[in-house]
C-alpha cells in the first residue's frame, strides 16, 4: 500500500472501540498513516494516550479547542485524509450522520468532508434492527457512504444477533480495497473523462398505488458505472428504482419515470461517453389517476402514450452529444438483426445486445451473455458475470479513447 495514504479514524462510543487499537496497528504495518478523532463516548472505552502511541499522531476530540484549531482545523482534518473510517459506528453517530447534525468534532468533520466514508456499525442487536437505525443506514447508503458489517454473534450485553463490529482483518481489507480503487481511478486510462450511465427499470404510475414497470434489476448498469469509475472516469449513474447499493465514488441520481430519467440525463451533459443500460418503459399511462382505481365488475382500459426515447434524444443533442454513445438492446428473438437495426435507427455508436427470452435467465441474475456491435462488426462475448461484462465494456471504452487521441 502507498505509504502516502492517510485514514482519518473516527472512534465513537461502544465496547468495540478497543478493537481500533489493533486496527491502527494493522494499518500501520501496511504503510497507511492513521490519524484519530475520538468522541466523548469513545473516550469511555479507549484513551487518547493509547491511540496517540499507536498512531504516532495527535488525537483530536474537541471541536472548540483553540490549540487543535490552530494546528489542524476540522475542515483541514477532513481534507487531509484519503478515507474517513467510523469504527465503531454507534447507532447514535449513524443517526447524527443521517440527519446532518454537526454538534461535535466527529460529526462536523463528517459533514465537511468530500472524501469517501466507510462505517463499521457496532451496537446491540435490537438497536441495529430498529426501524430508525435501518432507515438511517439506507439514507447513508443513498449518499454513497460505504458500510462493512455488522456481523452476527454473541454481544457484550449477553444477547445474540446482528450488531457485532466486523473483524479487524475484514475492515483492513475493505480499507485497502477502497484506497487501491482510489489509486487506480487516479491513474486509470479514463482519468479526465466523464461518463453517464442509465440503469434499472422505470416505473410509470397508473394511480397512486399501481405502476407499469419491467423485470430489470439494474445489476448490469450499476456494474458498468462502477467499472467506468474504477478506470478513472467521473461517472454519473441515473438509476430507476432498484434494491442495489449505490456504487462507490459514483454520483447517483435516483429517478422513477422515463421522463425523470431523460431530464436527469440532459442535466448531466456534456459527457465523453454515455451508456444507456436502463430498461426504460416504452409507454406510460396517458392520464394518471389521482386516486386509487376501483374495480367496477367490468374490464378496465388504459390509454398509453409513448415515453421519450432517451438514447435517440442523446444522439440528437447536437454539440452536447456524447463523443461515444452506447445503447443496450434487450430482445427475445432475432437478437442481432434487431439490435443492429436499433443501433442504426437511434444513432448510437455501439450497441450491446442481450437475449432476455425466458430461456436466457438474464433478469435479476448475476450472469449475462452479450454481443458487442458497432457499424462494422459483431463480437459474441462469452457468458460472464455482469461485473466482468462491465469491466470488459469499460476497457473497450478506454481503448476507444486511447486510439482516438
């Protein structure tokens, strides 16, 4: 690991705080420098002296310490680190992070940072399972906060269940992976490039409780966004409703409908490359009902109108058109012919064709088998995981720009 990498370790209250002493030692063995912020709760379990001895650095705790502010203000603390790690992350600090509260040094640093954040939750199992905590975790995930754990096991309070902080070795591995990804992105072949990816389905409302949608999981689109980011591209992901965690180091815009997705895509231009992997609904209800529709003993008829064609719209964006525009063609028959026709009609440079017939088992699966098509050729790619497909496509994108420069 690069010896110039620095982690700001924020230690909140909890019996698991003692594990941070080993965490600091293990990171130091790997050449990662650690600086500590100790909360008032954390100080009940570990001392500033022990943290300072192991980290060989000042331990910060008081937001209003004039001495600390003159040496290293809270803004500088957040900027000076490559990664912020909250371990243990108590239910209290997760709640304050979700609410944007900044009433001590730890939460002020977390609110002020523009660096990636990793949390390792640790708390009583009932606190972890409480709806409030789960809601806070979902909010933080939507903001790109990464999480490791918690694990299930015996609790210090004598109960058993989920809530134990992840093992130190696993936290170290997660930190190394995150720091390595940052190095890769900074030096990656797409460094300096910008990318736009659409992913998932869209939901077109019928009434307040019903909608038209499709079976797309978003796994392929999310994997593509992550792969482009890993190669260094500044990546925006416009995602319809999915159950997936937002990819790290990716700007994610959540939408529901096709019209919202188009608006988000237009708002993300200009970009160097756009990859439209979302399964956008072709139609929406012409007149969405304001109230829930009721059965009246007879059949119902819905009037549908076509949704905007996002891929074609991007192709016709004039001087805002992406330099490289890639579409996806999900077909159940005549795959190659129909995909090639789509590429030509919609004006994209490449199209990725995949079979979504009942026999293909593509939807909500971790595997995909696609065909890469441009104006001159068709490449039949073997069956791979969706992450492997994503990295192969991202690498092809990088090769395209390298050959064009």
